[in-house]
C-alpha cells in the first residue's frame, strides 16, 4: 500500500514537471506569435506606404502627361487661332474695302465669315477689335434691310460691353426702324448718361431722340384716330394726350402744325365724352399757336355753347362767318352754332320767365312738367350750362323731386344768384339749415335792401353786382326773406338746444327744440328733424312713450328721413318691441345711407332678428316708466297720465302745423293701444307671471339678460343729438 502511494506521488511529481514544461513551451510559442504579428504589421505598413508613394508618383506622371498634352493642344490652338485671326483680319480688310465700294452684300458676308473664323477657332469675341466686327456687320445688315438681325448683333456686343456707344446708337436706330419705341428710348437714354459719350455721340443721340419723339407722336396719333373711329373716346383722348406730352418733352421747331392737329383731335374726343370745359381749353391752346385754325375755332364755339356761354359762342361763330378764308363747310358749321345758340337762349328765357311766374306769383296755369320738357330740349344743345341746371332744379322742386333738384344745385357758383336762391329754398325744405344759411349769405345785402334795411355795408355782389341788381334776379324775395329770418332763428334755437342737451339739461333742450318746431310749419322735414331731437331728450329722461310719439310723428312727416327712423328703431329696441324694430331697420336699409351706416344697420338687424326668433315680449314696465314692482296706485296714476297725454282726441292740440297734427293723430292711436295693453298686463298678477316667464324663456333663447340695456339701443348714426352731414 505504501509502495503504491509512493508511486502515485512520484507519478504526480512527474506530471507536474511535464505540466510546467508545457507551460514554458506555450509561453514561448505565444511570444513567437506576437513577434510574428508585429513583423506582419510592420511589413503591412511598409507595403501601404510604398503603394501610396507609387500612386502619388503615378499621379504625377499622369499630370505631367496631361500638361504636356494640354501644352501641345494650346500650342496647336494658338497656332490655329493666330491663323484664324490672320484670316479674319484679311476678311475684315476685304469687307471694309467692299463696304467702301458700296458692295454691302459682299461686305456683310465677309464680316460674317470673319466672325465665324474667330468663333470656330474658339475665340470669344470680347476684344474691342472683335466687337467692331459685329458692329460693322450690324451696319451692313441694317443697310441691307435685315434690321432684326442687325439688332441681334448689337445686343451681343452690349452683353459684353453695356456702354459701347456705337452699339447703343445702332441698336436705337434698329428699334426706331422696327417701331419698338420704348426699347429705342432706353438705348438713347443710356447714350445720354454714358460717361464715354463725346459731343458727337450726344448730338447723334439728340437727333435720334427727336426722331423717337416724332415716332411716338405719330404712333399715338394713329392709334388715337383708330380708337375714335371705334367710338372708344376715352382711349382716343388718352392717346392724344400722350402724343401731346411727347411733343412737350422736347423742343421741336417744326411741330406746331402737328400739335394744333392733336389738340383739335383731343377736342373732338373730349366733346364726345361730355367734357366741353377741357375741350374749350384745348381749342384756346390751338388758336394760340395758330390763330387761323378755323376748325378749332368752330369747335370752340360749340364748346362754349355746351357750357352755356351763349354770347361768347355767338361771337366766335360770327368771327368765322366774317373771316374771308373760311371754307363753305366751316361757314355752315358756324351758322349752325349761331342758330343753336338762338334756339337755346329762346328756350331758356321762356322757361326762366315761366318758372319766375310760378315762384313769384304762384301761377297755377304754368305747368312745371312742360317747362322741364322745354329745358330738356335746351339741355341737348347746352348740357353743361349752369343756368339750365339751375332752372331744371327749380322745376324739379316745383314737382316735388327735391332730392334730384338738390343734386343739380349743390355746386352752384356764388355768382349764380338764381342758383343760390333755388339752393337755399331746397336746403330749407330738406332741413339742411347750415347749407341754407351758406346759400343765403351772399344774398343778405339784397334781402336787407328789399326789407328796407341799410345795405350800404356791402355795395357789390362778388365785386360785380350791386344789391339792387342782385335783388332784380331774386324771384319772390319776400318768401326768401322769410326763409332767411326763420333759418336764423331756427339755427340759433338749434345751437342753444344742442348746448343744453350736451349739458344734460334735457327739459331746456326740449323747450328750445319745441320753440324751433313752431317756426318750421312750412317744412315737414325740418319739423321731423326737431321732433327727432326732442325724441332724443325724451329717451335720455326715460320718457319712452313721449319719445315714441315724437319719433313716430317725425317718420310720418318725413318718410325718407333716415335720422327719425334710426331714432325710432333704437327706442323700439330698448323697449324690446323687436318686431317693430325689425321692420324699422328693414325700412332704413332702402334709404340713402352711407356705406358705414348700412353696415351698422345690417348688424343691428341681424341681432334684432335673433330676438324676434326668441319671441322676446315687450318690456311693459319700461314703456310705462315704472319700477320692477309698482303698486296698483302708482300703476293707475302712470296709466291715466299717459293715456290722457296721448289720447287720439287730444293728440292734435297745440301742433305747429296741420301736417304735424295729422301725424300726431296717426301715431297716438297706436300709442294709446300700447299704453292700455301695458296697463292691463301689469295690473293683472297672473298676466304678469306669464309675461315674466315669457321674458325668461326669451332670455334663455337669445342668451341675453332681459333687464340688460343692449349696446345697440341707441341710434346707429353716432351721437343722438348730432345732425347728419347730408341733412
């Protein structure tokens, strides 16, 4: 057993020795492998460096080969280009010689061949001598009539040198020949601004500009004539004006005749466009240049007739008739002008006399409609006569077409006495107090003279007429004096009422407006105006029934008075009388509103329509002017007071005019029914409960508190006491 143990130990030692020997061999092998790997990496790096060096050397060889090849090609190209330049120069010399001989075709071919020689050899034509080849070819092409090709050659030069004077000059000449006038103008402008241009170049550019202007004038003149023949008179007038502007841009000594012809042509176009004033100015300008231009003088006479300057028109036509050099056609035209002047003056004078009789005497035998028909006949001859406009406005006023009459005399000149009278009367009827005063102001000395007051403080009317001469031109001065006195009083009361309103002194404002109302019994519109202002005061003091009465009477007196309807709609809205408010806003939309006013009314109408759909009931408490929970006694007292004031049998008492009394009666019937309905509902507890429930339901539907004052409850046209500018 021990022997075996001993052997095992020896065996173990032997194995350990063998294992240790194996570890040494493995370590030696590992080291040898690492050394081999290091040597491999070293050789690999050396190989890569060698390969890179080889590639670099190879690249250098290739570059050197390419360089030598390029040098060879460059030498070959230089030799070829030198030969091409020599051949091109020979062609140029031969072309110059041919051009001098007058053989333009051969010269153009040689110049073209020279250019082709250079381009085929790869030479870019940027050298000045090469550019001159193109300029010379362009000159030859232009002489041969190939203008478009000539222009192309010039443009190629300008791409290289945009300031090349000869190229610019030749291009401008080509564009003039091709009637491309705007391009020609640009090239000529470049020459004028170029620092390289000498005096000869500038002189040539000036000559070309003169030619250009003549071309512009001729082009616009021909186009204007074509437009005139096509009845496009706006375009014709514009083209004639363009031609005249071109003539005025540069002094040309030999264009007076052309300018006179253009002015005469523009006169014809302007007369067809209904602009005799400017046409007359053109006639005068033409006659200033050529006093013997009888065609312009005939047209001047016709323009003066259209403007209503009858004496001047007759004088011009008479001068033509007495001129020994006028043609038979011009004599006929001049005589026709005189005949038209006589006929027009006869019609106007007869109409003026008849209208005077209507105004001064109230002559009912004179038919204003027939007078207007006569004036329409006169208007055919003198459509722009201020006198005819004045008489037509007077006639329209007599037949009740006040708005149309106001348009005719809105710009009546201060020298037109009759026009100022008509304008003042119309403004008074339209309740335009300020315009009425402005129209009467120049007539005050004459009216003072008529009233027996001292008029020496203003001796003349516009430094032309004395007050006595002005008075002779005023029909029915008594009524005009009455209007002046009324308007002065009305204007003073209006301003004082406006001031009181601004100070929140509403009772005083109502008193002043009521006093003014009493002075307006001859003008329904003025009564409507002051009723509307009284309504504003009553609305401000929450006297809604009184405000409804005033606004309703104003609308009845003046159905087309937008301010009164706006006031009425605002009160209806504030009282939740939504159906009435809707109808009133719809009526406003068909009246003459401005664009801003229309937008506002449409917005209010949209809002009120939503409340109509929500079935909003009337605010009866606000209508009667009582609190949220009035006692029976308070309710009865308020009812009796309002019913007494607005009973139909008493509504007409104390009215300033019969028309106002009638309007009050019509409005009071509706108001009396409203007051009674309000009292019946508020005096019945069950009815009050149903009414309040209905308001809550409407509030829910419209999403607006029923006791809230809406932001649109006031009149839509600004401050409640301001007069509209158009009234």
